[in-house]
């Protein structure tokens, strides 16, 4: 019972941070649970389904609070749907080839990409946003998510911020919304191939993520300084990439 309580709290805190900043849930919680002794084949699908629930709730709250506008035709809607549709294909590829790709190589590639995005954000470099660039962003992010349970947020939220005139809050809201169905699909593929994860791990994470997903967007809506938010996200993205490099090569 006490273990379940701690799992609820961990998931709630990490989803609160994720829905407020667009990253951290799977990237932090997945390796943390593995370090606690949980089997990776139980951790990854539990992370996926819980983040899907938290992501759908957070998306509704982002729209409700004005952080993002998901009405048809808006920039937030177009970015989100582009990432989702190409991300779905990446999930299918990622889950089925997970056994043949070295996690060390994949994680190193993702880390280098994330570090590059972080440097671009902090340096103030921007790119023209095109459909092809959003497709690539969605594919790489979803592919890594399906393999490891993490790495989606830093790429999608951070990647959007290197595009000109992209709203910081809109980028975070779009990341949460795009991530939810991608996580849900990845979860069903994992269950199909590996079986259902234990309810004792999955259920507390789902409860905590739902609560965190409700309150996180409220914190984002009250954040005033856009420049400070963008720089803060750049620092977080850079730290995420360096942390992955450390885990892969230096531990």
C-alpha cells in the first residue's frame, strides 16, 4: 500500500512538471523505476499508458486555460496533427525493431540531437517551420518513445522552439496533445507483443499522472515571461541531453 502511494506521488509530480514544461515524465520516471528494481518490460508500457491518460487531460486543460488553441485550422492544431500522424508510423517501426537496435546507439543519437536543440534555443537560432521538419521531429521523437518510454518531450517541445514565431506555451500544449495518442498506440503494441504489465505498477502511475496532468497546465498559464520560459526550456533540454550521455557512456 505504501509503495502504491509513493508511485502515485512520483507520477503526479513528474506529470505536473511534464504538462507544465512539455518534458520530463518518461525520460526521468522510466530510468528511475528501473533503478528501483522494476522490470523494463513492465516499466515502459506502464509509463506509456499513464502518460497517455495524463496527456489527454493536460491537453484539455491547455486548451481550456488558453495555453494552446486546438480548434481546427490553428497553428497548434496543425502542428499537433502533423506530429501525431507521422508519429503513429514511427511507433509501429519503433516497437517492432526494438529488439534489433542497440539502445546505446539510439540513445546517443537522441542525446546529441537534444543537446543540439538546446544549444540552438539558448543561442537564439531559429528555422523556418515546414511540414517536412515537423514530420522528421514527430518520427524521431515517437520512435524513441516507443523504444524506451522517454525522450519525446525534449525533442518535440524543444524542437518547436527553434522555429520562428512558435509560441512557447503552444509548443508545450502541442507536445502534450501529440504525445497522448502516440503513447496509447505504443502501449497497445507493447501489450500485443509482451503482455499486460502488472496492475500494481500501472494503476498507481495512471492515477498520479491524471492528477498531475490536471494541475500542470495551470502552472504554465500563470507563467508570465515568454523569454524566460523559452530560455528555461532550452536549459532543461540541454540538461536532458547531457544526462542521457552520462547514463549511456559514463556510468
